[in-house]
C-alpha cells in the first residue's frame, strides 16, 4: 500500500492510519489535481523532527558518529558520570 487515491483513503482512513503506524510505512494520498499528500505515523513524524533538530546543532552529527565508533571499554560508566 504505497499510494491510494483520496476517495478510497476517506473510506479506509482508520485502516490506513493503523497500517502506517504498525509498519512505519508512509502512504501517498493522491488526487486528480496532482497535489498529493503523504500520511505517516506520529512516532515516525516525531523521529523525523528530532533528526532535523539534531542535525541543526553544530557538531552534533560528528559527535554522535564519534560516540557510536567509540569502543565500549573506552566509555565512562553511567555510575561514574556526573550529571
């Protein structure tokens, strides 16, 4: 279910909402005027917003990549970290 026209979408809105939320798969809602829309689940939308925000912070992406590549034995334990 990648695309569905607006008329069918109206008739199956709750089913489509369940699908995008359960599968994390967006659905394109089409119309005859060529101005389509995309329906995504709320969790996916929140993740997109968070990613955009994190990418807007200077140096954040590089810091996350560096942290991901740091061996676990070189990390500070949570108990030793001062919040």
